[in-house]
C-alpha cells in the first residue's frame, strides 16, 4: 500500500512538469540512443547498447515511481489548516532550549523540502518531532548527534 503525500498546488505542478519532461523528452532520447547503438552491429559485444538499455530501464523506473507518487498525491487547502497544532504546511517558530537559538520552519512533503528556504520534510526527524505539537509545548527530537529540545513559539499557515 502506497503512502499518501500532501503537496501545495505549486509543488504538485512541479512534480507533474518533471514527469512530463521525462516522458516527452527523456524517453524519446533513450529510445534514440538504443536505436543508434543497435545500428553499430553485434549486440552481444556492444557496450554502448547495454549502457543505453540500462539507462532506459533507470528512466522507466523513475517514471513509474513518479506516477505512483502522483497517484497518491493530495493537494492541501491551506485555508482549512488548523493552526492550533503543527501540521503539514504549518510554519513553526521554534526555540532550541539548549542554546536559545530561534528558527522558523515550514513543514512540507519530502519532495518539496529545501532547508535553504526553511522548508523541512514532515518525514525528517525534526518534522516528525514537531507534528501535532501546540504552542508552548516542547519536542525532544532525536537527531544524528544526540537529542535536541525545541519549544514551539508560534504556528501559522505557510
């Protein structure tokens, strides 16, 4: 059973555009590479043909995975989000209790995560630790170099 993924309209459009690019541009290129390699003679000793077939197999695998993701994708209506607790697409201001540093994160689907713009995946350790918490609550989150304790200062819509 596949897992449902939640996306913004922008994130879902980006995913669909990438899938269309793979199908409409990359797939024909892979077929052309196979045809060119096949024309070069004996297939039993043709490394170029083997490489082209392998590249096509990897491309088809990526397309199938993206189609599966899209079939389980749901768009989140941001206007209906409950801001009393941390959910997908919540923007959360947190304070690290050990050093007093404040950070702001927006929780998004894994494919939309971009730490440089403050978007973290709900599947990341911090994202999982913050989900369901309310303002004033603290989350003890296990990260690779130990445990951090983050206090929720505010929750808003993305």
